[in-house]
């Protein structure tokens, strides 16, 4: 079965940085497109970044230039480096494999809180 374990969240001041990690198992990771999603309080879960199996990346406009998604196929891990954080980046962050552009599974998520 698919298991996704996100970590690295926390409380940070505006302008700070965090690095999120997601370890995946039960999937053919090296051939999977992976995405990071954010769910702000009271809002839907939105895709913020994705990376294909060959390393092509895509970002939501709200995070371009501040977030960087990367992957380590040897460790079955996808990362999200977040810099210049803003209060509106607050939310629970989830990773998921993408199939035809849609998420297929969820982990427990990791909370990111950015204080102003």
C-alpha cells in the first residue's frame, strides 16, 4: 500500500525558510510525478509545486521564485525548499503522486505556520 510521510514543518517568522520532506513507499517512485499541496485553514487543498520523473518542475504563481521542489530517487524522497515565507503560506502541506495531473494518495501532512 502507498505510504507518504511528510515532515519538516514548523513555526517560522515571515521572511524565514523551511525545508519539507516527503518519503514515499508502495509506489514506483522514480517513475512518478510528485506534487506538494497546501491546505490553508478553511480553504481547499491546492497544488503549489510538482516535479516529473525527469525533473521538470512547475509552480503555482503564488510561490514562484520562493519555493523549490526537488527529488532524490535513491531515497524515495521529494523536498520542498521554502524561502521568503509569508503569512499566507500558512497551512498543512501534503505530498502526493500525480496521475494524469491529479493526486492519488495522501499522507498525514505537515503544518507550516508563518507569523507576521
